[in-house]
């Protein structure tokens, strides 16, 4: 995978935690599929060697958008870049969400920043009846709701503190509104993903889950993101991040 230079054409501060970048690179934008990610070099010096994996939020023409949360030194350095500067980016990487032509009724379940890879999916998977369930800790962490509603999806919101709509976990909100979906797409904290997978298995609904895990190289060479599946040890960056819910052992990962 070669390194690509992507030009920053816009920087949007979403809230106190998250920043959205609009990047220009026709090669990455044209090749990216829902659920894939890019591996971003956060500074020009050799102080921070490891790149940061960031989900591709959406693609439009020769542009693609990403959102990152400022949580450590790498993302703090990334926040110092300005419009017009170029980022060293590898991508698009990994295997994303897939949809069958027979899928007509689908749902998306996102928790927190797990919302990001699902946005491109709801934009791309058209001609479907779509329900989008999203959970936040509170109102101040909400984002992208209007953008999702514009796709025509039915949006259901939960907040842990009850500051907006349903008071409780997004998994409980999903159960209250569950339908006979052809497929469900999931991304969020591991505990949330495990709960969702348990629900889908109970109701015999097909689904795909995007695993959130620490990564090193992003191409399957360093083995940092190994995970156990029914097909043996796989790597989230190369074999995922999206897996069929029938193939993963999320409970075992929670117990580690």
C-alpha cells in the first residue's frame, strides 16, 4: 500500500471532542467503500512513528471526509494542521460493509464514534428501508444527526443521561423498535457490539460488525490487531474491520 498525500480543504470543529476534515484525493475517494479506513500520519517528525487509523465518513467526488477525536498526542498533533496543508495517508484500507441485492430492510446501530463508518454505508446503500439507531453519552456529544436524516433513514437516538430522546442504551432502544431486518450493521464500543450480536443471534437476523481495535501498521504486518474468529486468527486491519457476526467471538475479547 503506497502512501498518498491528501490536501486538507476544510476543517470543521464539531464539538469539544471531535474535528471533521474534508480531504482531497481522487484516488482514495474513488476507491473507498463503506466501512473502510485510512491510516494517517499525524506529524512530519519522527517523534510519532505509528499512524492513526480513522474511518472514512463519506466520499463525494474527489473528496473524502474523516472525523477524529482528540484524545492523545497523535490527534493533538493532527489538530495543528491547517487548510491547504497535506496529510500523509495510507488507504483506503481493510474490508468494509457489504450489501446483497436482496437486502431491502436494513438497520444501523452506532455507539459514539462508532457512528462514523456507518454514515458512508447509509449514504451508499440506497433503495432500502433504513433505520439508524445511534447512542451517545449526552446531548453535548451528539453529531451528524441532520446529515443522517437527509438520507431518508428513520433515526432513533438514545442518550445515557436522558438529555435527548430515549434514556438508556442504544441496544435497548433497538430491541424496542426491532423489525424483521434483512441485515444489521454495527459499530461501537465492544460491550455494545457484543450486546447487539447477542440480540441478532437471538432473533436470527443477519449482521455485520465493524471491530474497533488498536492497530499498528494497518496492513496486517505487525500483528497488533489479531482477533479470534471461527476461521482462526484474523487481523482487524486487513481481514476486517468488518466481519460477519457469525464469525467473531466478541465475548472472548471482552474477557481478555
